[in-house]
């Protein structure tokens, strides 16, 4: 995963924790797809990614996310 990738937060991840950390309004159910806008490697060698959603953003571990495969033409039209 890298900056610019479209990702989905996995179902087992509790967004209430991220809501508290990001101090924003809790996202509507189904609003688990976002865009990676930043990343950093942690001391343990794993990466964390900042993901922006509609109206909020938060940091997630790489194991909490899955890539969304969007064909290039479709991505250009939707963004």
C-alpha cells in the first residue's frame, strides 16, 4: 500500500476507537472506503497509514486495511 491507494477498513476494526482519536463525527455505516494520504514506518517495522474519508480521517495499521482494486479509467471518472 502507498499514498494515493484506495483502501477499505476491514470489518473487524472498531471505528469507535478511530472516531475518538480523530475527534470527528462518527462515519455512517458503509463509509469504510477511503484514500491513503500519508504513511509512516513504526519502530516495529510495520506501517501505519492515514486514510481520509468523507468528512474525517484517521490512522490505521496496515493489517486493518485492504486494497480496493479500481480500474484506471473508472478511478479517473469517480475522483
